[in-house]
């Protein structure tokens, strides 16, 4: 052999010898001895890239068909549960064909983006043009990334937009997929990751200008794999849906229900009403109605709509757009309780006493007509003495009774003592082009709290009813905090001069006492955030473990089936449990729903976490974009986290989080105490602790990643001493200062107790 063969030479030879084995290929090119190792690696890379059997596939694609054997990638199930795939390297005209996968004979389950070597058969008489018979798995789904494409003479490179990921990826010539310099692209790994050199990738999709309007949320959608395009069959089912009639329903159209939502709400899935109870035995009590859109009537089990809704799990909300769980024909129309139109609902009637205790409740499947679509601000203004032309006629008969019922529910809440975390929410306001105009605190009105209390009570009623009917359902579960996280919270509290009691069965009221101690102090936001971080993530499960945060034994989500799949399952369970309507066997909880209830809980819990991360990343990027033209400005903030590599600071004005790298704190060695959450200068003795007030300078902002770098100027209004690096590495100053810090914290606690 005079030289190592190129990929093109190998592919050309395989095309001429389609039945050849790898050994035959090696023999044809005279590969011997140590060269076999490099040759095998090259063939493996070509196989993982989908280039084998490449030329055969290319020839067949040009003829408008598929090769008899090729590499396919799983895309997910269809409405009937059949597993679908696409060819990895489609080079024919038009979009790649949809392939139905016969998954028998493959060990383990197949998931989205798994790759198989498969035999392909044409199936012109079926819904899908091809069927695949798997031969074997060839690789796990390749690593994917989102980044900025930078062209060079050899093809280009991709700079990932993930915060903290500085690794670049190489794109060879011919793998750019038409990407231009500076464009946002989605790419996937090519070949195995080596120990040396940069990893290789090929561009799979070009997303356009990363600084363009609305690009921020688009980045999060792609980065977190949130499905944002409805399949044609899903849209077809939604568009052909017809409004529900009165058959099999209770007529609730004479009841003056109203909806109360944000000003810009598109979907309105809950309506409320409160009426003073005329029962002499319940003086001061109320009859409450909560009516929820009957989504189950339109989204039947195992339909295309159902499959897509379960896959999405929930709607995902960004400052500039919503990725809905259901198409707009349902979420914005047939299932939205617009005023003065008939809408199908599942409603619960509840009686409470003057102290907000629920006396009884009953569910019905009905038809309602909303009297008004109201916004939180307008409702609150009317109650505060400033009604407008819309709220004036509703003030006495509808709004005041609602607030009267809320006062009763608030008293019951105080007795129950759910976790009372108070963290201000920030609202990002955009202009028409997607540029951030302002970052402001969201209003927190009694109108918001009223709706929350009504919804909580309705969710409790749903859980209790289904438990009584012995009907399977999905519970909303929130377990107690992990003991280690609780101990970390206790240490944070003690460092702030506060107390969290020890040695007793933890209840939410104990945490509320800590929050009350911090209320109105500089430590309030810190303690609220630390308490929130000590809590486990809530999730959905078929087994009832209670809801710790709400201090409730039985709790299930019932009130938002437009935007949460769990609520749709609860609605189906209520329909099946009550045998409502002639179609209850078709739109109630099916046996398939029951059989995979645990799996569904895991699927939608994962989807919920995915949405939360996407929403958080989007907010970080918008905040970074908002601050990008203020580099060099001084800002106030508080240390929100401490790590070995630096300090995390939350800025007061915007709520943005930035990093102060440890290398910028001074030329000395810093001792990191994970237990105390502190960094301490070995020479200067200065201590950086969670909760400390700081002034920082905005040093660097990267809107594409949401990254913000800060320079620390003052700590607790003191200019920082700067010691030389390398001095003071010993433990003595660390121990001495730690003892002083502990004594100071103890003194603060004693002082607070005396007050």
C-alpha cells in the first residue's frame, strides 16, 4: 500500500462491491499491521456518521427510493403508538420519508434519536411509505449542540451557546449545511470523541441570526428539545373538532361565572363564582363554584392530540411566545371560556363555612356561559373603589362575594400554614422586535391570591373524590426536604442570626417561623431563596405521598387541562368515575391510561422540568441582553451563592445573576468552606458569605449564553483589602476568623431573642 485510502475512495469501492465485508475492504486497499487500527477507526467513524453504506444509499435516493439497508434515527411514536424513524443521510428530493419501525428483536426500549442499522421495505399500501426491520443498534444518539457558526478556510467552527461551555467544535468542509458566518445553528457530533483535538460536528439545521427578534426563546426551545411544531394529523384533529352541546350535561348557563386572568391571557380555562350560603346552619358561609374547561371531550385517549399532549406534558411560557400543549383551535377557542359563549366544563360546587373549612362538594359535567373575561388588575381596582364600566355592574353581585369567600379561605390557610415563601417575580417587557424594554416586579394582588385559593380547594376536592371512587389518578406530590438540605438551610439561617428549630418532626409552620424572622430585614430574600432551594422538586405520581409545601394530604391537579397533561388525566378519571355522558367510555380514563399511569407521571414530570429550565435560561439571556449596553456600570447586589471558583451575585435592580471569578478577588489564596458557604482570604482574612451586601461593576456580558461577569468593588460598604497571592495559605486565619464569625452570629441571635 502506497498511501492510506480516503473516505471517497472507500465509498466508491463499496459501491462497486456492495456485498463486501470490512475485511474485504481492508484487503482491497492493502491495509496491514498497525495500519489496521487507524483503518478500523476510520470505518467506525464513517459508520457513526451514517456514511455506510453511503454510495448505495446515494444512488437509490437519486432514483427516488431508499436503499435496502441503511442507518435510521428514531423520531418517536405516532398517534397509534407505532415507532417512527427517518433516514440519517437523506439525499433525495423533498423531505425525508417517514419509516415505520418493526422493533421486534431489539433488546431494550428505543427512544428518540436512537440509531439503528435496518433493512428497508417499501410499503406503498400503508400510511408510511417504508417499513424498517432493525438489524442492530449502531450507536447511541449523537451529542447535539446549539451554537454560533464561524466560517474558516477548512469549513468552520461552532461556538456553543451553553453558559460555561467554552469548547469549540470543528465543522469540516461540506458539513456546513449552508450555514453562513455568525448564524445560529443546530449540529450533531460526528464520529467518536477523541482525547486529543477538538470534537467534530456537522450542521443539521440553520436557525438564522442569533441577535434577531425572538431568537432568545427559539434558542431555548431547540436547546432543551421542546416540541414546538404540531404534526399535521394533530392539527387536523383540532381543526375538525366541533363545540360540545348540552347532551349529557347539566345546564349551568344561568350561573354568573366569570374568568379572572392576566391582561394578555389567550386561554381561559377556569371560571369562578361565590354565593353566600342561604343554609341557616352555615351562617357566614359560602357556596363556591369552580368550572374548568372540558378538554377531555376534545382530546380522546390515544388520539393524535392525546399523543402530542402527553409528549409535550405542559405548555411552556416565554416572554415573547408560548409553546402550547394543545393547538390554538382548542387552547384559544373551543376550550377557552370566553365571555358570552357556551363552553363545555367540568365543574365543582363546594360549600365552606365562615372560617373557610370545606363542608362538602360535588362534581358535574356541564355547559356554562361566562358573564365576563376580567383581568386581575381591573378586579382589584374595582374592589379598591375604582370600578370601570365593565366591573361596575359586577361589583355587588359577583366580585364582593368572591372576596368575602377569599377572606374565609385565607383564615383556613392561616390555620393550615402552608409554606409561605415570598420571592418577588420579575416581568420582562419586550417591544415588537423582541428587544427588552424593561425588567419590573410583577404585581402581587389579592385578586391573584383569590384565584389561587379557589384552585387549591378545587384540586383538593378532585383528589378526595377520586380517592373515594377508588379511581386511579395522578397526584401532585411534594415530599419533605432532604435532611442534608435542611441542615444547610439551618446553617444559612444561623449565619444570618436567625433560628430554625431542631429535633422535631418538620412542619411547614416551622419554616414559616424562620421566614417571619427574616421578613422586613436585609436577609429576607436570602432566607426565602435558601428555603426554596432546600425543597425537593414536586412531581406527578400514581401513588399519593401528600403535598408538603401546601400542607395537604390529598392533592391533584385538576384546574388547568389546557396547559397540563396531568389535569387532563384527572378529568378523564372524574368522567370515568361518574360515568358522565353517553361517550364516557371514549373520553374517560382508558385502560391504556391506567396501565401506563406511572410512566405518564415520569414523562410529564420530566417535561415540566425541561420547561422550567428553558424558561429560566431564556430569562437569563433576556436579562443579559438588557444589561449588555451597561458594561462598566456599578450596581448593588447580594451574594447568592459561593463556590470554589467564585461568587454568584444577584443584582438588586434586575434580579440577574452574575459571577465574580475568584481570580479577580485579590492576589491571595482563598479558602473555600462548603459547609459554611464562604470564601476566606488566607492573608487578608476577608470573608465572602452568602447574603452579604456588595457593590459590583458589570465587567462582561454575553447575551447568547446569558453569561454575566462581575467585578467586586465593595463588601458590606467596605472597600476590599488586596493581599498578594501565595501568602496566608495556612489554616490559622481561617480558623480564627471562623470562630469570630460564629461568636458574632450567636450574639446576633441573642440580641434578636431579647427584642
